[in-house]
C-alpha cells in the first residue's frame, strides 16, 4: 500500500535553502504539495485563513529559527494560541543552521515541536521524517 501524499509547509527566509529543500523534499516522493513562506507571520496568516479547511492545512511544518518579521520562536508562540482552532494535527520540526545548545533546548520547551534538525537537511533525513508521519 502506498503512503498518502503529504502537505508540507516550509517556513524559511533563505531563498537558496527554500529551493534546495523543496527539490530535496520532492525527491522523497512523499509530498503532495509544498507551500513556502519567508517569515513566520505569513505562515501564521496562512494557518489562520485555512484553520477550518483540513485539506489545506499542512501535515508537517519545517520551521527556521532566524527570520525577519516573525522569527521561529515567535511563530511557535503564536501557533500555541492557534493550535486548538486547527482541524488537523500538525507536526513541527525546527530546522536551523544553529548548533547552539540553547536553541536546541529552547525547541524542547514547545510541546508542538517534534524535533530539531541542523541544516543542511539531506534527502534521507527528510525521507525518514516524512515516512514516519501519520496522515489524516
């Protein structure tokens, strides 16, 4: 039986990383769609607009920490208030080039964060994460 395709939300301001991550995720074969936002505020707005529409909500969010407008930590704080309105459980991974233990520890303080991944993310890592996700 083939695994259902996933809706993925990539939140990162680095255009080169956006391109590379999109191509890498597509190469896993698990993505139905990949939406990309360059800051947390635009991603939160997307979730607010689509909170009632289960098919538009992502299955997983790959979230950068350092972004303009609204960084990853601010996104997670805003998401905490929005989560109960979403018609679907969403898995969040923090993806950052930071190897600082403070950032890793901070990510663990959010019950919505499934894991912390250090860039660059290789195809096998994306494949491992995406293949383990529950699909609603």
